[in-house]
């Protein structure tokens, strides 16, 4: 009898302990039904555009020069053109221009003569030979003297002179830094007027700018004389950069 009651007591104690263990260790469950969402938080931002400009003096000049000869004899036009071009190149090199800075081209065309009364071709042909030279000068103070020497030696057509920077990278970097600083200053000015504080940078975009490059102006057909130094004013170039920056408003 006592053993029966002892067994019943042990079973009851076990059930009690299990019940206490389950009740005491069950973790709180997250809300999955009928839960209310929190109010969304929107990030406040301030967008500005910054500009940076740097004025620099060009350090290269690109000249478009030509020797043009005309003659009814193609051989005569050819020989005259060759001799004048050789003399012009020698004169250009004498001004300190390297071989690598002289690019030479060559072309031949023909012009047929027409009778002014009958508008019929007369059979007379003039051969035109052109020998264009693209010359890069690196001594800005000698550009005028170089042009004068080239014309005296045989150059009879000048297509133009373009000034530029051989390496615009330092000027671009300086303009970019000024653009970023300008964007920051504009943001601070706007924030002060609005009574807010500028925070961290969220995004930044570069929109490019203007950088001087040589422009091929072609070859003018007008024949020029001369031989004296040509007055040249180099001036300065403007290198500019633009950036867009988005700041966080604290």
C-alpha cells in the first residue's frame, strides 16, 4: 500500500516540475498579427552645385601652315612645292621646333579652265599642289618669330594658330578642388539662412567643365607674304569644373 502511494506521489511531483519548467522558460514571442507599423522617417537633404575656375597661360601653340604651288606642268608644280616645303621645314627647325612636333601631309588637285564666253572647257589645266604642315611650338615667346621665318622660307598659306595646354591635369585638379569648396560654402550659406546645420556628404557628382584643346581650323587658301615676326598675344585660358553635392541636414 505504501509503495503504491509512493509511486503516485513521485508521478505528481514530476508533472509539477515539468509544468514549472515549461512555464518559466517559454520566451516572449514577437508580434505577428495586428501589429501597428511605426511612422516612416524621411532623410532631410540639401543639394547644391559648386563651380571652380582657374586661369592659366597656354604652353603650346599649334600652327596650321601650308605651301601651295600652281603650274600647268605637274612636274614644275611638284618640284617648286618640294623645294619650298623643305626650306620652310628647315626654317621652322631653326627656330627650335623638334622633328616630332612637325606633321606633314600632301595632296594634288587640278583646275580646268573654262571659256568665259562659251562656258566650255578650253583644255587648259592648272595643277595645284598643297603641302600642309601642322607645327607645335612650345616656346610661346617665339611663336611670332617662327611664323615670320616660315613665311619667309616658303609658307604662303596660314590656316590659323591654336593655343592650349600640353597637360591640363594640374589645372583641372585645382579647378575641381575649388568646385568642391564652393559647393560646401554654398551649402553652409543656405543652411545658415534656414536655421539648420549641414551634415555629412551623401553623394557627389562631377559634371565636367571646359578645358582648352587645340582646334583644327583647316587650311586657308589665301596667299600671305611677309617674313617679319608676327605680333602674337597668348593671353590666358580658363579651366572650369562643376560638381553637384548632396549634404545631410542634421
